[in-house]
C-alpha cells in the first residue's frame, strides 16, 4: 500500500479497485472467520482504539477483529489521553506509534484524526467523526454485494439527515457505479461545499421521501440527531417526522429491496419495529459485516508479522 494511503480516513482516499480489494478480502475471510479457520496472520500486533464518543459495534468489532488476526487491542478514552487538551494530536500520533501497530479513532473533528494520522507512522483508521463514517459504509456495501451479487446499477435511497453516514455514502457513490438519493427536509442536505469536493457521483436530493423511495433497491436510514447533537433532538424530531421509514414507505421500494440501518436505531422514530424486524431488514448482517470489513482493512494496512 503506498505510504500516502497508509490510513483509512475516508473512502475517497482509495480507488474503486482498492476498495473492491477490501470487499473481496472481507467476503473471502467471512466464512473462514465464522468457522474459526482464519489464519492468525498478525500475532502480537496491537491496535489502539480511541473513543471520544460511545460505541457498541465499532469498539467490539475492531477489538474482536484484531484478536482473530492473532493480535490484541487497547481501549482508550479521552479521560486518559486528552487529545487536543492535555496533548497535541500530532504528539499523540507519534508517541502511540512507538507502542502500537495501528490506531482506530472515533472522535468529533475529522481534522483531529488527520493531524494524528499525519504524524503517526502506523495506520490510522477513522471509526467515525462528525464528518464521516467510512468503515460503516464499507460494511454496508459488502452487505449489498452479498445479497445482490453487486452494487452496480442499484438505487440506494438514504432517508434522513445529511450526516456523517450520508456523506460517506456519497463518497461510495463517487467510487462505485450506483445511484444515491438523499431524502431529507430542506436544510438537512449534504452541504454544497462537501458535494463540490466529491466530484461527480450519481447523486440527487429529493425532499419528498415517497418520491425518493420509488423503485429503491436499498432503503437506508440513521438517527435524526447524531452523537453530539443531543440538544437539537427535539427540534429534529419534529422536522424529520415525515421521514420515518415505515411499512407504507417500504411498499414504494422494490419488492426485494433491502432495509439497512447503521444502528443504534431509535425504534419508533426514524424506523418502525415492523420495518427493522421485518422481511426486508438486514441490519444484524450489516452489523456483523463491520467486523469482517474492518479485519480486511487491518489486514491490508498492517504489515504481516515478520519473523
Ligand atoms: N454503527 C456504529 O458505528 O455503531 P456504534 O456507534 O455502536 O459503534
Ligand atoms: N450518525 C450517527 C451514526 C452512529 C453510528 C452518529 O454519528 O451518531
């Protein structure tokens, strides 16, 4: 892997072929991992996992993935490190790299992750920022490829906030040949300034969720207020009420459409129980795939054990 791309900070940092390489390895390793037949290719390697926000999936899937490769992990919160307050991100990146073989970080500012990565010789992986959630969308693409055989030509409709998950979907649309529709209230779209950075994906914004979801292969949603937006939750709940993914909305998608949600879900808000527990939903498969794709990313970014 070229050193300029030692990290996994954004889907946009990689070409379609390289992203496909992660997906192929993910799908190749998944059945082996399920049967405990995966070769422990990275014995003794240590992954530092830094969390400034809560997590179930990201933490556990990374910690288990590195163990499946023969390595181990460290869970670090901001209480210990104080990135940006006790110590500059660049110093944290440089020092941690002397102890560990890769760093996964979940935090608020993408800039902090970039600064840490710029000064860390070891790979740095973005486990979610306010801007992006690239590992999530890689798992989502794997889930779609598993179910449909390909994402090519599919219509993915994201119903909800133009947030970190939506922006990473946009990045995926800039690399893979599928069409992405975002349906949100006016004012909650992906920012024009971000759209300009992404190039020319097959992307559109449609305010009316019923119009947007017409003929969808994949219907996706996420919470209306992301971590860090808790004080806006009530205001957002009102604005997003017409954007609930329920049975009436799902009926407008294709018969064999998939329902995906990155989780955690606020059942009864952005999605009804009947949809998330219903026949279209693949949310638990999607959650499992976080572990398989992240293991593939670790495998490709971390040098194998040198004896
Ligand atoms: N989807 C996801 O990232 O879940 P966690 O917040 O639980 O890690
Ligand atoms: N948009 C959500 C995703 C959680 C996995 C958040 O940032 O809280």
